[in-house]
C-alpha cells in the first residue's frame, strides 16, 4: 500500500475508533492511550496525525458538518430549483429524510459538541459555524423555491431550528424526550415535510 494511502487509512482508523470511544465513554473520559490501544497503533503514531484528542474531535465535527450539508445531494440537489407542487414536496421529503438520518448516524458527536460548546469557547465557535452552515443550506432551498414576501434569513433560522430540534429530540436517549427514539424515520418525515412544504409553497 502506498504511503499516502496507508496514512489515509491510519487517520481514518483513528477517527473511527475515537468516534466510538467518545460515544461510549464520553469525550472527557477518553484518553489518547484509549484511542491508540483500541486502534492497535503505537502511542506515538497518534501524534503524527493529531496534536491532541481535541483536534480529533474537530476533525470528526468537520466530517459531521459536511455530512449534514451534503447528506441529500444524491437525492435532492439543493442547487436545482424547487418548483412548487408535488415535485417540490418530494424533493423536500428526500432532503429532510437524508438530514435526519445523518443526525441519527452522528448523534453522539452532535450531543457532545453541544455539551462542550457550553464550557469551551473553541468548541462553541465550531458548533456555531456548523449550525450556520445548516441555516445557509436551508436559505438556499428557500431561494430556489421562489418564496415571496418573506425574510429568508429569519425563515431559514426558524426552519433549520425546527429540523435540528426535532432530530435532536428523536436521537436523544433521555427518557423524557417527547419524540420516541425508536420511532422509524419514515414516521418522522411526513410531519416535518408538511410543515416545511407549507412554508415554501
């Protein structure tokens, strides 16, 4: 295996193992030694790729951010126009389904990023950047849908907040969560789509 490919594989392995450990043990209780031990790597190897576990978490956040932003591109390209009517409804439904599934797949990282944002300013900045990108993505869809007589910035914040809140509740392991975490995504999407569709139609 070429060195470049081997390096990519090793870095990906570190990220994969760290993601699982953060989910199971928590960020604060996971050490670099834990990561290298589970990954089957030498302790010093870790520092060839990351300076500390915080940098690993940043890298994971960037992957999550990209996944949330591009989740539905293969299903509903946000760069295309959203003509009003049934086609628009179907496009939005696919879009929301992909985003919610991305939230589900990355729920542990999103949970810890929100918690760490409360106590660490660097994480706070990164988390805000991630949310801003989702808001801008929503604004793009609104612009493509041809909505009139509406402040698109306010609308984008409101809609992105709705999606985030619903997805967060759905992926929460807290027993007090309003939305059952065992609820199938196909049961969640119709309601979100109807609300979203009423805004853009």
